[in-house]
C-alpha cells in the first residue's frame, strides 16, 4: 500500500512535466491523448483545492514554476496534508495515478520526460530520481518497492563498483 507521502510525491512528479513548456510542446507533437489522464489529475486537484487558499497557491506556483524543486515540495506538503484529512481524496488520487499508469499514451509521455527505464508512474518520484513500487521516503525522495543494490544519499558522492570476482596477486580470478 502506498504511503501518503509517496502518493503526494508521485502526484507532483506526474503533474510537473505536464505543466512545463517542453511538456506542452511534446504533448502537441504526439497528440493530446498522451496527456489526457494527467490533465484529469490536474483538474481533480484544482477542484479539490478550491476551498483552500494555500493549496490553490501551491498548485498555481507549480503551474508557473514546474521545474522548481521547492515549489514541488510545497505542493507535496499540501497534498500530504489534504490526504491526511480526507481519505476519500487519497483514494481518488490513487485511482487517478493507477489510471495514468495503465494509459499507454500517458506513460509514453512520462517515459519521454523521465527516461525509458520508467515502467510505472510510481517510479517517477523525486527530482529525476527513479524509484520502484512499496515505500521509503526521505526528504524529497521516495523509493517505492523492492530494491536491490546500494542507495547513496548526499551531495557529490563517489561510488565505486566492486565485483564478486577479485584478481589475486598472480593474476587469476577467484570468487
């Protein structure tokens, strides 16, 4: 089951490229159907937020600055607050994200933005991060699902890959 922070992060990650100029141009080039489901998500947020000035402002800020991480974070916070106070809203967002996930055109649009390795909408969480479905959240990054390998968090990290096979001093490989 998705956590509320994971749903909020996924919602913003799916919505932000839809609002960028590049996203709008891409949608024009490949056809409106590519972003129809994402537009439904945007409209659902607009409708739900009509009684909350802070949520309306967060959505308007994302519309005007979709590439700004701090703006995305503010909307995630608003979504988290709204879903915590309204379980029906949480279920609506989960359903809309599932609809996007099942829509080939919407996923083609998101793959074009985030990269071909995106297999589901829950993978586009964070600032260009790829995560997989289940849930761990840390700051603005949410990792969903079973993960293998290492996770490195921080700035300017250097990661060295090691192999299970090491060369001995005589040059032969051993396990």
